[in-house]
C-alpha cells in the first residue's frame, strides 16, 4: 500500500498528478464524490493524463483527445486502443492509499 496524497488535495473533476517514491506517476481523480487513480502516462503517447480533463467518468488525453475510463483504465476513444492501469483507491483517515 502506498499513500498518494490527502483527499482534500484532489479537486473535483480536475486530475492531480502524483509521483510515487519509485518515480512512477499516477493521476488521481475525484469524480461524483469518489476517488479513482490510473497511470498518468497515456498509452498512445508521451502525454500526462493529469493535464487532461474528466468527462462522464473518462479522462480525456490533452494531446489527441483519446480517452480512458477512470474506474477501469479501459481505452474508450481513438486514437487510444491500449488500456492503462487503474488502481483501487482506499480512504484512510484524510489520506488516499493505493495498492501498488
Ligand atoms: S498521446 Fe494521448 S491520445 Fe495521443
């Protein structure tokens, strides 16, 4: 288990990029009152998904507007076709934790 950040650090509908101690970056989302987490790097190119925006439970990549489900990491819109990793987020007190 790894601590991501404080729950209060994640704005509604605006992803937060978090770099883990091993250098791997993830994007954390607060959407409709729940928290989600995926890898930050788009599977189509060198884009940080945390610079995109969330719409209908999908993160829209800022480069070519492909999208992924923030709950499962499933690629939902072209040009993205390779899924990204999604992590279960657990709230522990005022902190968010993922199993990675
Ligand atoms: S880099 Fe993300 S859609 Fe192309």
